[in-house]
C-alpha cells in the first residue's frame, strides 16, 4: 500500500491478557521500527528491524514484549500478560536505510491505541 | 545513551506571533529531523538537516542544525491556528535508528 498500515486502531484488553499488534510497512522499505507514545509525550523506542540483520531490541521494556518481522515485511508486536502501565499508543514506522544511514525520514502508521483495564 | 531535550514542552500563543523550539543534546547525530503530529495520527516528517550549520526554510518554518550537529531549532514566523500540533525533533544514530525528543505541544489561538 501507499502508507504504513497498523491494526487494530484501538484495542481494549483486560489486565493479564496477551495482545498482538500488527504493522504493514511500505513495500520496499528495509527498516521497520516500533515506538511507544504516552499521551502528548515523545516517542519511546522499542525495537528496530533492518534487512536480515539481528533486530535491535534494546528498547523493549521487559521480557513480556516481543516482536517479529516475517519475510522482511509484516511485523507483529506481542505483549504478554498485559499490565496497566502498558497502556499507550504503539506506533510503527518504516524507512529506507542504506549503509547504516537513515537516508529518508520515517513514514509512520496512525498507531494502535492500547488500553489495559 | 543518546538523549535529546526539547524546550519548551508546551507553548500557547496568539495567531501572528513568532516562536522558536529548541532541541539539544550532548551527542553528535548524523542527521536531525523534525516531525509534526496531530491527534490520532502518526508523526509526519517536516524536514531533515544533515550538515552542521545548515538552514532550511519551508514557507514560514525555518530549521537550523547546529555547527557541531548536536542541536537544532525550529522557528515559526507569524504562527497560524493550523500550526497547532506536537512538534518532535529526532536525531539519527549511525545505525539508522531515530532518537526522539519529548516533544513540544504548540497551541495557536485565533
């Protein structure tokens, strides 16, 4: 598609349940990123996939968080045993990265608003 | 750890006024980007600055990258209500990852 697509757009879940968030990046973009944003705040880095390289997982807040990217395209962010502090907007972005350099900006999806009750 | 500090965090001004948002770090970045975000949407790229001392203009917006590539500023001339939103600066590391500042919420009143 023309943009980055995220689903669902909203998710309400009970504390302790697992959730899966999906991201469809722009076709041909080599890099895919997940960020988390609390209301009106900046973006907190979670994980970064670049081509066939091992993902940069340095931003994942706990081992309840994991992500995978299948076939160099679609990515799924999974949060196990959700807690109330996991409530936030989860943003996915994709970009072109060459030689380790970000040549263009990120294109973001509209995000998934996760509410844990 | 690379960090970016934005100031001010919140700005409320009248239509027609000028404003400047600052983005500072102790780290050097290969490039610095500015994004604007509206409620319910993802951030949208406004500009990328790459060279130390670089100045870019987009209509009423002027972006500057510091000589040492550690800081940047965004200046808006004659702000309009349509400029209202969250402005984010982001520094690119040498691995292609962006580090974001905390954001500046701008409200322009008619």
